[in-house]
C-alpha cells in the first residue's frame, strides 16, 4: 500500500474527455487518484495532519501530465540501433545483422543477456515517462517470455506483449491478458497463413497487431498474388476491426486509409522509423486528416515518446492540433489496449500514473499564453524533453525522482548498457562477415569450370608486383620466387641449348640465298651445294692454296655427285657439312 500523496500547485493537463487544464491539486491514495481540486485550494498542512506519513510534492512551476504510452517498443534492438544506418524498408526483413542478433538472443546460453536488455530498456523507458509499454520484439518466443516475464516484480510499468509466436498466444500462462497476437507480413503470405491467423484470433478473442512495414516490391507481389491491396486482403479475410491495428505501414493508398476509417481499425506510427527507413512523412498527415485512430511508438530506431511527438508535429505541418498529438500517446492507446478505465488520463479513481516536467529551465521557457489544453500541449511538444522530467509515478509509487536518483546506479547501468551494445554489435557484425565469406566460398565452388586453388603454405605469399611495381600492404615479406606469365617470356629462352658454330636465320634477305645473287660472286668461286648460307660465321676448312675458303654449293636441280668419283684434291677441299637436324628445319638425325 502506497502512502498518501498531495501534488500541489502544478499546471495539470488531464486529457480527459473535457480536456480540463489548469492549476489543480491532486490527492493520491492506494495507488489511485483519490480526488482533484480544480480550484487549487487544498491546504498542505491540513493534508499532512490528516494523513500521517503522507507526502506533499511541490509542483509549482511544473506541468503534470498522464503517464505516456509507448505503443511499439522493440527492446531486442534497443542496444543495436547502429545497424539501422544501413537499413531501409526495402531490405529490412532480410537484413543479416538483425537476424543474427535475434539468433544470438534466442540461444539459451544468452538468456541472462536478454533479461539484462529488457530490464535496462524498461528502466530507461520509466525515466522517459513511459508508464505503459507494448513489447513488439519479433524474436521473443514462448519459452523466452515465460523465463523473463515470470519475474515481474522488477517491471514497474504496465505492459503488453505483441507475440509473433502462436504458441504464446494460445497458452500465455502467467501472462494471460497481457498478450496480443502479432503477424509479420511479407511477400510469401498465402491464403493458408491468413486462415490460420484468423482461427487463432477468433478462438482467443485476441487483439491483432499486423507488422505492415513492407517494401514496395513486397506490396506489389501481394497485390499480384491476391488481386487486391494488402489492407483489403486482411479486411476481406475478417481480420480487421476495432481491435486490429497496422504497425508502421510505410505505404497506404487513400482507399486503404478509407477502409481503416470505415471499420474503425487503428494504426501504430513510429515517426523515427518512417524518417530513417522511408523518408516519407506525408502519410502521418493523411492519417490524422482522415480521422483514423493513430498511436505512436518508438519502434526500431526511436529513443523516447516525447521525441517521437516532436517528429509527428513536424510531419503534420500544422494540420493536426497538439492536443491530438498528445492524445496519441495517452488516451487513444489506453483505450486500444484495454486500459481506458485504468489509466491514460488524469481522472478520479484511475491509476495514479503521472509524469511531472519542470518549467524552470531558461532554455525551455517559451511562455505559456494561457493554461488551456492546446497551449500546454504545444509548449510540451515544442520545448520540453525527457531531461525536464523530475518525477514519474506508477500506481501512486514514485519510480523516478531526479533529485534523489542514485548516481552510482546510473553509472553502473550505463556501463552495462555499453557492454551489451558491444556484445550485440560483435554478434551481428562478426557473424554477418563470417556468413558472407562462407556464402561467397560456396558460390565459388559452384561455378562451372573452376577449381579450388591449392592452399599456400603458412608464411609463403605470392605478391604480384607486375603492375604496381612495389608492395603496398602491411607487414614484412620476402620474395621466394619470381613468377612470370608464359606469354611474357622471350622466345629465345624456350629454345634448346645452341650448338657451337650454328646460327639461327634471322633475316631472309641476308641469310637465305636461292642462287639469285650468283653473279655477285667472284668468277673463281664455286657455287655452294645447298642454296643456304650460315649467317655471321663460316665453317673452317682445310686450305690447299692461299685463298679464302668458299663453301661449295650446287643448284637445287643438279644431282649430287658420288663421293667416290670425286678427285682427292676436291675431297681435301670439301668443307665439313653441319648436321641437318641442327638447322632446326624439321630434319632428324640420319635422314
């Protein structure tokens, strides 16, 4: 049982049906709003004397508002938002890092990490004034939810779980009344999946939240498959109604928005996600203008609800009142999640879920023109943020007070949060890299006509510096060998070892004689037997007379004379004939 509390002298924004706003006094007893003094004349001393052990909160120069609703919080990615810088709605569902993080958190050995993530995320949400959370992490299965949420004493705020695991929806156990059916749409949806979802929702009378953050390609594929837009597919299947909501739709036609309005279905908008993953915020203005029930959440990339309100206000471009924006995070979601009679506004006998913001910071002073509902809502959205929150109360109990906050515990939580972020980054980035490399290796093996390269010995690396001329890498290395491609080798290096006295013919004009230049020879010289001269050298011969030795040659059409018929003087002058095989004209030895 909580102690009696008097909140005295604050600007109270009730956000009830009448929108009462002014300098009111609020009395809290047993975790509920006991009474509201709309004239602000409650005496603090009399209250303390009549309520021993009670407490008076001086709200002079402060604004008191109902607790805020975060209609879509995805805690599993709350410490891994660095990955969303590479995402868009076109590649979100297939993004490898996010899938690896889901797998990491689903492993039983990491159950403690999951509990730490949820506890830190929810504690941070409390400091941001979020007294209600709708958990929408797609990776949480029945067993995980049972393990984590079975210890509910550390969860201070109201909560609901959007479960994408049908087993948890069918048998919520201790979470009965806190589970809504979730459905993730993609291009592979078929009639069987929709029929199964319909049977589950009707059997359990469950609230349905459809994750509609589809890419343009997926929406077009669905339209071709079913012959109509996605919203019409859900509506014709009987899945849409006043307890059904589309979460983060990135593309909606005017006809689909009209259908949502006619059947009183709602939409959960995460402005940060639309700004970061789509960039088109005109949908927000169209939804508010149509009168569709709109709720706000932080989603994948958002930090807190007050920041989301600022983005909504900028996207609406003055077409939506500030009161409507404030109701999208208070009274509207409270009715949607079945808490309309419990919280969502400051009224008598409702749960004492309150947030108190200070106006004493000069940086936030814009001057309130009047204490009416629209002016106060405008000032909150325009100037205030989570750092201006001084007190948060849930069920009449103070869960956060900026003056008495334990600084050492804050440092410990910040350190643990940084550690979790590092672990998730490693899990997503390293495994993504490893999977990518393995995939590339498998694809390489499947290519036709390729063989696996032989593994190189450790320490032996071939560095091809043909193009670069120098080594550009890190570290040191030594050249073991110099490899050149075959076509770069000069032809001379491929020939056999040359024999002495044999010179290859390099020029037809100089080295090949077919008897056309006989008339240039001296008259006493004899014609060589073969019409071929060896370039650059002459075979030594025995000389009988003192004159230059000339090789004998015969015309190609003359027959060779018999050696035995030759005079001995001619035999003495006969030059030594080289072997024909040495001329490399295709002759073989002995031919």
